[in-house]
C-alpha cells in the first residue's frame, strides 16, 4: 500500500511501472474544455504544437476540441496527419529539398522563415499534387519575455523575417503571416505584440487569408487572463474580418495534466542525505536543467520546510544530474515512489537514452474509473536502434 507521501492526485501510484509519465485524462480534458471555449468565443482556430506534447494515444480526446496540429518538419507533420487528422501546419527555420517532398505529402499550411526559403520552394509547391497555403514567419521586433534564450525577437535572432526584409514582391503568392514571440506568457504580452505586428506588417493583411499568432500563450494557467485574450482576438478579427486567426500553443494543452512517477533506488551521504532515483533530470526532464526550473513533488516541500531534507539525483553519470533539494515529513525509504507534477509537456518529446537508461513508460489515468493504463514501455531495442 502506498503511503501518504506517495499518494498521487486520485490515482494509485503503484499501479504504473517506474519510472513512468502518467497523464490524467480528466485534467487534459479540463484544459481542452477551456481551449474549446476560447475557440468558440474568439473565433480563432487552435492547433496543438507537437513539439510540446505529442503523446498520440491521447489524440482522439484532444481532437474533440482542437482543429489540427502544427509541426516543425517532416516527422511531426506525418505524425499529425496520421494520428490526429484535421489541419496540418508546418514551420521550420529551414527545409531541405528532401524534407519538403515529405512535408508536402502531409501539410496543408506551410510557413517559411525567410524570403530565400520561399523563393527556393515556391515552384515545387506550385507543382505539388495538393493545394498548400503558404505564409511567412515574421519578426515583429517586440520583445516581451525576460529570458533571451526564449526570445525570438532578441537582437540577432534568426527566427522570422523583419519588416525591412519583406517586400510586396516577396509576398506574392503568400496567403498568411505567422509570428511566434511568446513563451509561457499572458494575454497582455500578446496584445502589445499584436500592436507591434500590425504596425509593421498591417499593410500586407488585406491581401491575406490567415494570420498565425504562434504559441507561448499560457492559456490554461490559473492566472491567465482569458477574457483579455478573447477580446484581443475579437478586436483583431473585427479590424480584419476576412482573416482566419490561428493560435498554436503546445504547453497550454498539457499544462498540469501529468506526472513523472519514479522510485528511490539508494540513499547516500555527502553533507546531507542524497536520494538516487530511477529517473534523471538530464534524460527525462531536461527542462529542469535547461530552463532551468524546480519541479514540484506531491507531498514534498522546500529544503528544511519539513523534517527530512534530501537532495534528489538522477541515475546518469552527469555530476549535475540533480533535480533539487526537497523535504518530506518522513524519512525516504528505498523503494518509495515519488511523484513529480506537471510532467506531460516538453518531457516525453525531449527525452534521451543517455547512459543507456531506459525511457520512462507512458501511462494514462482513465477519467471515470481512475484506473492507470500503461500505454507503452521501452526496452533495449529502443536504445539500440537509435545508435546505428
Ligand atoms: C513556432 C512555434 N509555434 C508554437 C510553439 C509552441 O509554444 P508553447 O509550447 O510555448 O505554447 C513553439 C515553441 O517553441 C514554436 O517555436
């Protein structure tokens, strides 16, 4: 029987393999309901950005609410077409000829990063068997984020064409504009970005069919101002009634919908107790080191907040494979299960098998019965096949 610390949110943490990503269908649906309301009220069409969340076993559920997927190249485009359906959008900083041939089999909307890429592929696209609606990703040169690593408007950015580099001649044959400038941001930042976008690119809008407002909208976060988002989109659509507006969030779909369940393998001592887990920051939750951020653990507190503080470390050789210092009401025991929260987005899509450590299993919690179903487990072959 799992002890109190091990109790997940209304599911049995012993009913999945360890380690495992466990996605709660009820929480996913809650996010999707909100996103569905945003679509209905604002008139925007919302796409799932596969780079953030691509657990395709859930797509029959996600598809009930969202109109399609957005991809970053051939494999995501194919996954979107084959497992999700609906609209398939694609944007990449640069396509190769070979990749474009594949993308054109699956995508119905393509955004280019530069006039050069559009010139290179416009003939191919004109001769493609299916009609593809093409657009240009632009850089509104309006930074709203605080971290340069996540700011496509930072000086020297390679992402998107600046207004000075766009001409009516380049725009010939294009039907849309795309901007993506936000990361985990609220609707006030979208509002100011949209103003900068319209100021710089507004004179092109009359001749277009769609505008894509990108991702980074943290719509399902508790303090997100949904009313403002709806108002901003509605205002834009009133000014440009002929345009279809797209949003393509990834994180907002899966925010706070899943866990990483893991186990304590050993406890060692070096200036305090260190628990070694059967998971890894670098291999299974790389944003903990890249963003960086501190994930929450159910029943775990800040260091020294509760009686027993541990450093939690991963099972790779990387000295810095450390998730952080956490405290617990009772001492940790070997075999205890720990549950990290908010582990559905930018985790499964970013894992590695560094050190040959196994990928976490993938599980789902049923909305009604709360039973945990293991969808996929990984083994030696998954590791071996990546390497030659
Ligand atoms: C072009 C583009 N669209 C959409 C997204 C999804 O962003 P998020 O998951 O932050 O909503 C990203 C993320 O980097 C992106 O680069």
